[in-house]
C-alpha cells in the first residue's frame, strides 16, 4: 500500500481501501471479506490441487491480487496469473468464461460470477479488506451533486445489505 496522499477529486467521491491517506471526510466504511470467485458456467473446472491456481487480476498494484498471492504463498500453493484485465468487468467476463479465479468482495457482484467455497476447492482462506467512502470537502457542481447522492446511497445500501446478511448468517449458525 502506498504511503503518499491519494488525491481526491475536488468535486467527487472515492471508494478507497483503509490505509489510503486522503483529504476529505469519510462518509461510510466497511470491512467486507474477500472471496474467491469463478464462473457459473460449465467451462469452470474445479481447482486441481496438483496444479497452480490460475488468477485473474488487475495490474501489479491490485490489492486483491496482493491478498490472493499472500494467501496462496502462505499456504505454499503454486499460482500464476492467467489474465490481466483493465477493469472489473473484464475480470468478471474472464471468470465467467472459466479462465481462472479472481478475488473480490461480495459488493456488487454480477450474476454471471459465483462465490467459491475455498475449503471445497482446496484454497486458503482470505482476509477482509477495509473500504471507506470519501467525499470531497468542496461543494459539488450542480450536475455532480445528484450523481454523488446516488453513488453514496448505493454504496451505503450495499454495505448495509452485506453487513446484515453476514450478521444473520452468523446468528443462524450452520444449516
């Protein structure tokens, strides 16, 4: 993680991992658990314990790639990168096509991507990641203000729904 100050757009919002230093007050934060994700299609093969895990990732600075690499390394599990995407949608498409697995949180997952059970797949557990939504201190432009309100409401709703779902699952115990 970088130690430099991350610039926050003067008239915008930023969803950042905890530890990123920014100017601008936090609006909301959460610590969703990272999940291994693969495609729901028939093309996805189970992870073979004798083969390297094929990761789908963003560039070398991708926090999720770092979390996956650290977990696999600690488990002494060989791995390689089979696809480097330039956007989340490209990773989701690669996962849906069965090219490998990716690591993300459960916030805003598309239907074509499925959560994987790490223990059933022989994969190590993953950690949580802290996310904070920041808003610039400056007044937003008239055009940006309604959009910022919609984005903020969507993020807060996703955080609330995932937190409530996780809390209910913990209280219900195994089924």
